[in-house]
């Protein structure tokens, strides 16, 4: 059943917990229909649909220690080193979710986190990072109040993660997830993401590949906050939201049917539309680099020449995500080695695929 905001307010403690420690590993995800534009309080302007990755993950341990009347202390360590700026971000996240988990105020909180991908890779860590943190908070909630079943656990983890970063809401599920109200998904909600039922996804998509070519490992030149706000005054805004929602309808049927050609066509359009919007807005950003375009051209030509089902998508950055079925893997990897690796910074790329979702590593 669809939930309202009030359903996520914590309902009291059954058993007190003095000290607790949880470790979650949570993946990043790649959007096929993009979330770009917000409304209200961290709600999406249109529905989005993604698949969860398997190799690009954040592993987070949170140590909760009961505090007395002393001031709450929050520390965040990234790769073993204390990071005050990230600590501040985590603090403001915990502050925002306090209304839904008031017990957090009763604890000193120490966060130890690490990413499987380099911080400078241009891969956003917000989806994996925020979902991992939200899952640790949910583990504490479950221990404090045993009446948390598995569905609620992940829905609320998604709800909390969304408050930290919209795309993070989609990272708490295995395989395909969608976020946002949409007439094709009766359970779809702006408040949290849902899993696209596995039986609604053709088997060829369950093992889909995403090889991420690291074109530019520098810092992103537009923050997601600024990026989303660009849509507010964009002349094509309403058209974009309508197109994105239509693309969700189309993608739902494509996933069911297993139509890989139509899938590729749709995801490439989505990626280029995202970048076209950024280029053509009142404040303009060009996030593609010359090598991004060079790769796109090579991919399209090679696809025409060989008939291989190789497609691309982009995030709000220069890196290229190459999407293809498992059966094409040997030939695509050879193509990357022979023809595309020259466009990658330091020849770096990451081989990833549709993943199984987050995993609790401890306890
Ligand atoms: C282009 O989730 O990073 O990756 O909610 O402000 O944290 P915030 O934005 P964020 O935006 C992701 C944008 C995107 C598309 C997508 O993942 O759907």
C-alpha cells in the first residue's frame, strides 16, 4: 500500500539500545529515464527509472553510542581520515531526517565510509553514500522497535535516502527501481522509490552490462543542486517533464518485451536530452568533453558497422556509461580496449552490471 509522509514517523521504542554498530554496503545506480528537476521538499518533478550497479559501492559503518546531557558529537571518516566537510553534510542529513527518527538525537554518531571507486572518478557517491547511511539508520530503528518488516525497512530507507539525495532513493533495491508518481506504476511515489517487479523485466535485462569510461576525473562543474534548479526557469521545462513521464511508459513496455534496440534508442535520447537541457538553459553548462563526443560517435559508427547492441548513457558529467547485453561482452570489451580506451583519462574504466542491491555486512 502506498505510504504517506506521516507513515514514516518513528512510533516509539520497545527496547533501549546503549551502543550499536552496523555496516551496509550500498550500490550506485544508473538512471535510464533521468530525474532532473525538483519540486517541493526534495520531490522529483518527473518519475525516473534506473538499474542498480554491482561494483560501484559505498561501504559504511555507523557506530551509535548513547549520550547523556553532553553535546551530540558526529564524526565522519572517509578511507580512515576524518573529513569535516563530509561530516557537516552527514550532520545536515541527520538533522533533516530527525523528524522521522527522533532517537538519533540520543546518540553520538561515528561514521566510517569508503567507496569502491576513486573519489575523483567523476562518479557521484551521493546515491551509494546516502543510501548506505540511511540503511544504517534503519538498522538502528529496527533494533529499537522490532515492528519493522522487510518491505517497510527498504521503503523507509529509500524515503530517508531520498531526503539526502534524490537518486539515492533508487539504490536500496536490487535490479531495476523507479521513483516518482506515475500512472503505469500504481505503487509509485514521490516520497520513496519502489522496485520494478522482476517479472516485469525481461531476462536479457537482468544481466545487462554498464562499462563506465572515465573520461574526465575532475570535479563536477555543476552541483546537482544547481543542476536541478536550472530547470525551474527553463523554457523547455514542462515539455521535459512530459517527455520523461512518457518515456517511463515506453520503457516499462520495453523492459517487459526485452526490446534491446528500443531500449538503446530511448536511453540515448534521455542522456542527450539531459545534456541539451543543461546547455540550453538560462545558465548554460556544457558537461561533455571532446572525448565524450568522440566516444559517442565511435559507438554509433561501430554499432552501425557491426550490428552490435551497444548503447550509451550519461550522468551529469563527462563520463560515458556503455550499456549492452551480457552476450555482447567479449566483443564490446575488445572494442573498448582497441578503440575507446584512448579517450579515457589514464585509460581508466570500470566494468559494472545490473546488481543485487545493498547488503548488510555487519552484524
Ligand atoms: C543526472 O540525486 O544527485 O544523476 O537530489 O540534488 O542529490 P540531489 O540530486 P542527484 O541527481 C541525480 C541526477 C542524475 C539523474 C538521475 O540519477 O536520475
